[in-house]
């Protein structure tokens, strides 16, 4: 059995190496010439007939951010007779009253804004978007989640790119209105930032598949419909529709210069639920889409990149396997000498983590944030999150659909405090405190092992695992004891 765990350890390390190589490939592509260049389209002039745009705002129990979102949507700069706003409100709490009051106020200002409610929350967000589309007038459909604050010129900056009849969707970059709230949100901004400034940018410039991120983008209605519409058999309906639309022949556009502020999760439970949904949904989408994509007449490079994109969250599972099999892997081979063992293990692990860390360090330098401490803390946070997200990856491998668990938002900007009524959003901390505490203790075994054999240079490396679990446990415990959540 111990031999099996050793083989599993190295197989997982090899998988992580492939992931690290893919990160290095993205960096290389970032500095290579784009495959094609596209001229900036002409803005709409007052002499033209503007297209009708529908703005959809899907909500579910968003008492802290609903009014902020509605106010931002009401200020969008587009001819009033060519704009309609749909508030797709599935709420069952006091958000209903807040929405109705704010919608009534904007109607008095001459804004065409309506509330669309359903008896049952079938299909969750995908169901709400599909239902809203049956009532929509727009040729184009912009979508904003509750924690986003679209700038007034958003439609002016994006709709012209849809003048090209082959373009089905325009995605903009997320920015973060509370990245400076704490070290926790700072690390998240580092984790998410490269997805837009590196991944989306490279995929767009190289003519590869990339995805609508569920918000801060504009769809051509006919692209949604021709691709089969919104479907709820995955919990990442945005990723699913994106691939179906591109397989149907639609081109996507990514605009790095157009930024939409959003709110990062400020609690560990919120981040965990968000990442679990994304991980589970991406694997569900891979199961659904890849069999079709791999049989399509597409360039081999496009297929390989699509596999890497859709299967990227397997990285969490591989990381967990490396951690769980580390102790048996080093103890089984101790007979050949600890230093000899680490001559293989250590360079392999450092090469893997080094590639990934270089990816995030490059983004930090390019973005000008200079918060290099976040790069050093990022591996610890991802280690602590890996158990829960790995479980979601496994669920995605074997189950379709599932409940769409919303990510709690608290309307926090900058260093503002969390609202006193935040306790109304239940935080699922206790099971993960227990799980991560057990893993913390387990990760001490390799440290004791190499310490007894006086292999001192391995100790700092192995300390990373228990430190990651301790960091997340401390954050979870702190939130559980906070007056906001009791």
C-alpha cells in the first residue's frame, strides 16, 4: 500500500508540473505578438439609431448591495428609450422591499426598470436569466451580479465592439473596490487578477476559447439563443454557455481597459463557497463540453488549451494528494538516505511551485501593486482552502447540477467594517475548522520525521503545509467568535 501512495505522490507532482508549465506558457504568450489585431470600433453617435440593450441584474437575498447595484444601473449612459433594466429578484428576505422601493424611485426618474420575480427558484441564476430573457426587448444583454458597480460609461465602452456581427460576447475586466480591506482580500485580488490580465488577455489575443465570467459582460441575444440558451445542469452556467457559443462559431472580445469594480469576499466562509462553486462547476462543464469539443474540427492548440482551461481546478485535488502522500513517500524510501530522497523530491516540488509563484509575481510587478507579501502568503492560503475545494472537484466529477450557493456580500468598500447584521448570513465554518485542524496535525508528521534525521533544509519547506492549515483555521475561528456571526 505504501508503494501505491508513493506512486500517487509522484503522479500528482507530475500533474502539478504540467500546471506550472502551462502558467509559464501563458507568461511567454503574454510577451509574444498577438495573432490578430482588431481596430477599436467607432462609438455610437447621436445621429445613429442606438440598439436596444437589456441590463439583467440577478439577485437573491442581497440586502447589503442591492440598492448600490440598482443605483449604478440606473446611472448607465444610454438613450432612455433604448435601455431596459430587469431586476431578476428571487429573494425571500427583506431584499424584496429594498428592491421595490429603489425600483419605484428610478422609475420616477424616467428609467425603464422592472422587477421580474418567479414563484420557484428553478435553475437558480441560470433559470432567472433564461426567464428574464423571455420578457426582454434588447438585441444585446448586459449582466451584472449583485456585488458589481458598473460605471456609467459601461455600455458606451462595450456595445460598439458588437458592431461586428460575428462577435457574440464582450467581457470586461473585474477590478476590486475592497482589495485593501485586509490581507485576506489583498491575496484574493492577487489570485483573481491574473485570470483577467494574463489568461483572458492571452486567450483573446491568440484566438483561443475564453469565457464570460457571469457578470460585467454583454451578450448578443442571438448568440445566447443559437447556443442553446442558459442551462442549469452545471453550477457555472456562464462557463458552459461560453463554450457552447464559441463552438457554435461566435467570437468573443475581451477589453482589459474597461474595468468594473466588484466586491471580494471578506470572510473565509464566503470565499470558500465561491471557490467551491467555481471548482465544481468547471469540472461539470468539462464533463459536458470536452467530449464534443475534442471531436470538432478545431486546431490542436485550441483543443489543448481548452482542456487546460476547463480542467485547471484539478490543481486543487493534485495539491491535496501531494500533501496527503508526502509522509508515506518519504518514509518508504528512507532506506536510500534522506538526502538522496530529497534530491528528487525537493527540486521537483520547487520547480512546480516556482513556476506558479513566478506567474503571480509577474502579475504583481506588472500591476504595480508592490505587495509582495501577498505572493508569499498565497501558497499558505491555497493549502488551507484545498481540502474543501478538492471535495467540490470530486463532486463535479460525478454529479451534474446542484444547488447554486450564493456568495454572501456585505457592501464593503475599502477598509469599511462589515455590517452589524452580517450574522444573518450563516457561515459554515465549524466542519472546516475540524477538518483543517486534523490535517494540521497530520502535516506535522513529515516535519518530525526529517527533524529526527537532521535533514534541516527540508524543515522550512514542510512547514508550509501546517502553516497553511493553521492560517485558515485561525481565520475561521476568528470569524466564528466575532460578534458579526453569533
